[in-house]
């Protein structure tokens, strides 16, 4: 049986590997988009559903907050720290993977905001996946997938921490005892 320290090392390794691989994929796809689409070219992938179009987005989703890019950057920094801490503290590999993808999404877009900054944290995110109603990137996909997975984990009562696991066991025990008494 693996001890608590060994499980922690495993979770940290899983978090780091998933986040690093996801970040590399995100940054490589953005580099490709900047090289292949820099002349304003659009590449149709699935007509009416998906094309590649380079956009430098100063805001958040759907361009919201374009005038407060530095605030979005600071929130992304806080989110990355919180996600990394939760990724280390969780007892669940499922949570570790979901949090690593959320971290990769937030950090991938934060890298853009720092690399392409006109001023203090006032950069633009490289978007190129044009869905017709929105243009995003691979980091955005990670954020959406992580969000959906996190909702599923919450809905299925997957424990995030030891405390959550203990509360789940206590609730199950009290339900079993209530059923036995009836």
C-alpha cells in the first residue's frame, strides 16, 4: 500500500505532466497559428462550423473585459496559484487531472498576456479557432473541458480533499444506520 507521501508525489507528478503536456500543445498550436495565419488568411476546416482565423484578443471570453486586460491577468495569476494548490492538496486523481487542465488553460492564456503585452499585464491572447460565433484557442478548450469535468465530479460527489472523503463516509454511515433502524 502506498503511503501518504508517495500518493502526494504521484499527484504532483500527474498534475505537472498533464499541465506541461497541455501547455506545450497550447503554445505550439498558437505558434502555428501566428506563422500560418499572420497574413489575415482564413483556413476553412469544417464549412459553417470551424475555420482557423488569427485574432489577438485583449479581453476574456467573447472579448469581454477588453479595457481591463491587466485585471484579467491578475485574476489568471490568482487562479493559477489556487489551481496548483488544489491540485497538490486533492486526494483524487480525477480532480488532479481536471485541475491540471484548468491550470494549463489559465496559464496558457496568461503566457500570451505577458508575452504580447503593451504595458503591465496588458497583452493579448492568441485565438485562432473560429466557430463562427466565437474565436478561441486550445487553452480555452482546456478551460471548458475542465469546467465540465469539475461539475461532473461535484455532481457525483467525488471527494476533493480528505475532509470531503471523511464527510462522505460519515454521511453514508448515517444513511446506512438510518436504513438499518427502519
